[in-house]
């Protein structure tokens, strides 16, 4: 398909923006890339290599509003002036995923949810790759979907989809969609209305047909009581760690069961690669998709056992003088930290803090009372955490850097304890992103 002569503006020159630019140029668009911030050097080199015009530290309105289509970075809110002006001008505004999806005929597995997206995406990809399928990994992990559509030729894609990415989708269709769970998150982008965030998540199934599949948790009350659940045309399979099902995936005594075609599969639950019921749920969702794709039971079982996990998500790092350090920097909300604390089997020194997203810390009270011996806060504003937990733990210390937080946590720990970085907050106060936060944590631990 040629788009020769059409103008496209790409806002944001990170991985998704540059990938979109490469794809757009390859199919004939006249491409303009604009970033309000500074573009990383590696992306400048790439844009220059492909002879794509770009600007940084500004948005030139005349060039952007001259476009027939705008691809917007998921990090740019809809209410910024340039987006409002583009809407008023009737310019089509889409996400990178929507844009790239128009130029591939590959089989799409899309995965969303408030928690567990990355782990489930990586686990599903691991299963398909192990089975020998020609599969790409995209979304919030790896290279952008658009880049791969431009430069690769995959038969399958496993794509992690955030609510921000889903908001910019209109025709994009998942052959298999997974909706893992919904808890309040990013409400500042949704007028502080939970129902708006829920509607965003359900966009993953909006274009599915009766030939497609929606994999969904049977344990999540928000999902199962929502009117959007019955609006879609896709057939549904559920997974549960709380009750036995006839179809889908569930726990039955010591076994994990998967049944999509009346030919049940089972394995010993404790042999799963990752601990915790939340990870059993993630593995079940991935296993259902693999079973529907007719991947062999032996391949599924092997992949459930051999998956190595995701960096920065409950990542066991090293032990220093008997104190174990775990990097859970990807825990950017209360629900993720709840799962992290729930899976701990030792006394915990908990490192928490960052940019609060309207957290209700009372949801953690029972686990904190049971498992946490001390809290070390770090970040530019720890007021809310301190006020909530100051009378609930034996020790609470405020710090202002990762180095100081790690040192204080180590001093509070004893042989046999675990120091858990699970911030429950976004990372943008002191760090570039959660990866930067996790990497700094590991660097500071190495220096103890």
C-alpha cells in the first residue's frame, strides 16, 4: 500500500515515534517528526540515516497542522494545545499501534491490564518463540510495533498495550486479546474517573469479531460486573486462581489446569517459573493463548517452567551479608506492590515512594502489618506515605536519593531479611523511568 504524497506528523521521537517515522517513510508518506523535549542522540542518528526531517524542543504548528494524519506518542495527553488544534482542524490522530496495525496482516495477540501486562506479554512471547513460530514482541517492551512492521516480516505479534495506547486505537483488531485485571491507575489522565479508565481498557476488544478470542480473569469483580464485557463479539475464555472452571485455566488442588478444546492440560502448580498466585494467573493467560494456537502441551509445560521473568518486576538481585535485595521498580501502583508484598516469605524492609498517583495506602495495611519491619521512603515528596504508615511500622525513615535509601535499608536489615524496592509510585521525580530507577537501585546495592 502506497501513501505517496500524504503528509504525516509524528509527535514524540522516542522508540514508538521513530519506529512510526521509519514505517511511514517506507510506504511513501512525507514525514515530519516533532518533539517538545530533547531527542536522544541515537534517535537523531536514525532519523538522519533515513533522511527524515525532525525538530526538537518545540512544535512548529504550521508543519504539524499541515498533516493529514498525526501519530501521537502515548505520553502526550489529549488536552495539550497542539492536539486540541489538530482536532479542531479535523486531522486524524492515532497511536503508533493503530498506525502500524494498518500495514500488517500478521496474527495479533494484544495484552492489557493494570498489572501483569509485561510479564504476561513476555511469557506468551516465550511460549510462541519456543514453539518455533515466527513471532515479534512489541508495545511497551522491545522495539516498537511500527519499526518491526517496517523492517521485519513476522507472522505473529505479541503486543503489550497500555491504556494510553488503546485510547488512540480505532480500527486495530486483536485476534487474541487478554484483559488481565483493572484497578485504579493513571486516573489523572482520565478526569479522575475510574469508569473512563475502565472504558479505555475495554477498547482492546472493541474491534474483535466472532472469530476472535478474549481471555479474561474470572476473579476480577471490575471486569465481570462491567457492562462492556457483553458488548464485544469475541468468544471468551476465563482464568482463575480462586475457583475451578470447566473451560479456560484454573487451579485444582496442586495442579494448574488448561482446557480450551476438551483435551485438558495439567502441570504441578509449584513448578511454575515464577512464584505467587498473581504469576499463576499470568501464566494461565499465556497458556490459554498457546493452547488455542495448538502449541503442543509439552511446549506449553516447558515454557511455563523455564520462563526467566522480567527485569525490574520482582527481580531477585543479590544478597549482601545475608540480606536479599529484590528489584520491583516496575511496581508503579498500589496493586503491583500488594502482589509483591503478598509473595514475600521473609521479613521485609520496604523501599517506597516517588510520584504518587492518588494512592490509597490503606489497601496495603494488612500486608504491611504482617510482613514489613521497616519502611524507607525516597523521592521528592514522601508526605503521604509517612502520614499513613508512621504509626503502623516499627521504623520509618525518609531519604532523598536511591543511594541513601539503599544504605539505610541495608542498615535496617538483618541476615535472613529481604530489602524490597517496590515503590507503588511513578518514577518521574528522580529518574527517567522505572528502568532507570531499577538500574540505579542495582548499582547502589553493588556498591554496599
